[in-house]
């Protein structure tokens, strides 16, 4: 090992070298006693041999205790300075970090007698997450707007339509990142469109051993059935579907066929269907649900969700596609995916749509705004922090509540990130533009 240091990430100066290049008295050398387990956390200890004057040793121990204190403040959420061991395997090589939880400091029996003679052996006992994490690393993405790997300010729109090269999704090629464990993401999204503030935000992720493209996820007027197709330049793809019904029971409004090939690519992961409403309705008693049909038999029905008046979209309940744990001994059967609506009053009801998305939630995160923002929005899954920042130095705050697990990319798989966001009026304008910059933190099982 070229160098081992201990300290607090995100502080400067942040680390004290305890082994290898750059070591200074009283630190002499360190020995890590790694343990191995399949669990999420591992308990270990580290021995540090000190050689120097008694005052130097005392000062070194005081520095360690301060590192521990700053780490505990980070766990409480009042500081951003995680306590870590930092490893560098070769000169000029990247750093890897082991984050220390609940550290305790001990000394060998009788070491107090030797400190006055210029030496002391101390031990740090700790628990750490069962991985070693690399530095924040730019993540190249590509899509319809730019098929080449792109590392900064990729244009993200509020819909995906291939003929016009609009993207609400980006692909990550496994050849463009390196990690042996699923790696957490840091996503930075900057609203660009005039008069557009970021309200609710939805981020999803799909991964597969091959590049599955766009066809499993996005459905426009020409791949949806139900109602009548009406031409309108402001609609996505220049058309939308409209259906009017008068019924006191559930009515099938729109449907599409999920072929065997599509369902194979969806991999039985969970998805939340997004139905964009071309014209928001004004009804106060309207509900939606999804039914999945094989032949003439309904095999899955979601719970009903209320559709608030004035909203430009319907977020339907999550479901696995295909539903249920198949044997995976043969390709899945084709299914009909139907969106149904119910109006309590039974009065005449008109619903319009120009866009349906099967939004991946494996994993996925939803951000509900306390107040809409136009500044740079950041979600950092490595450190479980999110918020917005008005500039590099000032204006950082939390503007949204986050629901969902950390967002991670999977090694040796094609990963695809999905975005959808609403504005102050709870609409999802298709041409609302944001810029995406993505990073990842490589994680390794072994140093």
C-alpha cells in the first residue's frame, strides 16, 4: 500500500497520513486487520504505531479524537465531514475510502509507561459499510440529443420522442464506467427554460445486460388505442387522443400491447406508469387504475389513485411487468396494458393524453417540493443528501422531500436514467429544458 490516511472527507486539510508516503512523526506505521462478511456492515480494527515525543503523541491522539467528533456530527446531519480511512495503492493513483462508524480508541496495556520513552501502540475499533468507495467520478451519458458520451450539461426535456431527438432519458454504457459493486450516483439538474421552476421531480433507473433502447418505455398516440386521435401542433408528436364517456363504472380509456419482447426487456422490475394529460381536467371525483390483461382475463389490477383537478399528469401505482414471479423458462406471454378511469358522479367525462411512460423504479426516487426552485438541484446518493444550490458558494438549502432508495448504477449492465418534472402549476410541459451533469462513486468489495 502506497499510503494510508485517516480523516474527514470534505474538509481541508482533511487527512493525516498514518502509513507510507508522506508520513510524519509521531506516526510510524499502521496495520489494518480487515474482516470479510456478506453482510452490509463489517467490524474491524486498525493498529497505529507511534514514535516521537510524548507531546507529539498526545497531539496526534487529540487530532484523532477531533476526527471522531466531526464524524459523529456528520452522522447526526449537522456537518458534512464523514470519517474515513483513505487508501492509495500506488503513487498518483486514485483514492479509495472506508467510512468508519462508531469508532473507539484503545491502547495496549502498559502503553502509558512507554509513551514517555517515545512510543505508543493504539488501536481503533470501528464498523464500516461493506465496501471501499472511490472518488466522485464524471459519468458519461448519451441519448437522442447526443449519441456520443457526454459528461456535462446534457439537455433533458420532459418527454422522449425519437424523430425530434428529445430526451427525458439517458443511457450509460458499461464501457464508460468502472465499479465492481453497484455504485451510487450524484445527479445535478439545472432548470433552463424561462419561467420554469422545478416542482415535483421523478428519477428512475433501469438496467439490463444488453442495451434495450427506448421501445419498452415510451408510448405515443400511434402506439396507444382508445378514443379518437386529434391533430394539435402543441401535442407531443403533433397528435393526442381524446375519449369521452358517461358511466357509473370503471371505463377503459387507453390501452397498449406489451409484446413478449418488450416484457422480456422490462425484466419483471417495478414501474410507475405516467400518463400525461394533454388538457388537464377540472373534475374533483376522478380516479384511475391499471389493469393487465392476458387474452380476456384480468391477471393484475392496481389500486385506484385520485387524479387532482388541474394536474397535467397522472402518476399511477407501481406494478411489476410482467406481474408475478415467472419461471423464466420461456419468454413471457404478450399482455394488454389498460388504463381505466372512474368518475364517482357518473357525469360526462373527457380525458386526453399524448404520452404514456412506464417509469422504472428499480431503483427510483420521487422528490416533492416544499417550494419550486430554479437553481441547481443535486441528489447525492453516496451521502444521502439532496437539495439545491444557487451558486458555488451560497444559497444551499433543502427544497424537496425525498422518497425512495439511493440511486445506483449496476456494473456490466447498460443503465438508463429517466427524468420527469412538473412546474409551479403541476403541469409537465414537454419542452421544459434542464441540463444534467452526472457523477458516480465507484465501489469495490476488496482493496
